[in-house]
C-alpha cells in the first residue's frame, strides 16, 4: 500500500499530469467514456495533503479542457445533426434530443449548466445545441461559466475529502471520486424523471383539439 501511495504522489507531482487532465476533460466533452471527473477529483484529493498538483492550476486546466470539449461537441452537432450515427437514431437518444431541444429554447442557461455535471447528459445537450443551431456566441459564454463551475466543484470535492487521508492518498481519492460520481448520478436521475414526462406532455398537446378562433 505504501508503494501505491508513493507512486500516486510521484505521478501527481509530474508536469505532464496537467496535460493529462486537459486531454481527459477535452475528450470527455464529446466522448463520455473518458473519465474526466475521476482524474480531476482524484488529483485534487492528493493535492489536499501533498500540495501537488497545484489546486489552482488544476482548476484552470480542467476548466479549459472542459470548455474546449463542450465546444467541440457543439461543432460536431452542427456538422452532423442528430441522426448521423446509429446510436443517435435510437428511441432513447431521439427522445433526449427532443427534450434537450425544447429546454434549450426555454431555459438554455440552466440546462447547459446542469448538463455539464452529467457525463452523458452534457454530450447530448452540447450536440443538440449545435444540431439545432443554438447561437454559438451564447453557447460559448455559457460553457465558459459552466466549465469554471464544474472544475471548481470537482476540485473542491477532492480537496474536501482528501484532507482526511494524509497517509492514504489512494483511499482519499477513491472516496472523493465515489462521492462525485454519486452526486452526478443523483442529478442525472432527477433530469431523467423530468425528461420522462415529456412524451406524455407532447401527446397531450398533439391530441388536444385546436382552439377555435
């Protein structure tokens, strides 16, 4: 166990760690299997007691990567639409796109902010924003703020839990990551419950007789 802790500490102090953070956060913006939260939260937990990597630099680099990844997803959505690949044409994906498109018209700021904290949710929302031609200038402004909030939140969780595990960096990072993932799942479930009501609402709207003039 001590050897593992020494390895984690040694790796966290290397300059290339921040490049890894940027790359993970960027790719995670349009390819959710890459675990950017785990990398950021885990390194922040180490930084809580080892002071490496620098928490401020970690926050800035994570935000820059997240912002870049979100905007790449937007550009992919604008270029390909929402039916380019088979997974996009599945019922669940199309329902998510339909819901996201409606929410983007009604409350884009809150949707983009919340979606950044949900690994798959942020990809769906960002792709839909591009596919539906949501104004890119507005999207850029919102993703600057959402990326900063997300990176600050992720680093904050890592710092909070990591401070209790001075002698076991692996355990501190693991607990911090589990807590971050749990919060993300909770938000995702809440959004899914809301989205699940959409088909019924649409059906009601479509079945309602037209208003007489």
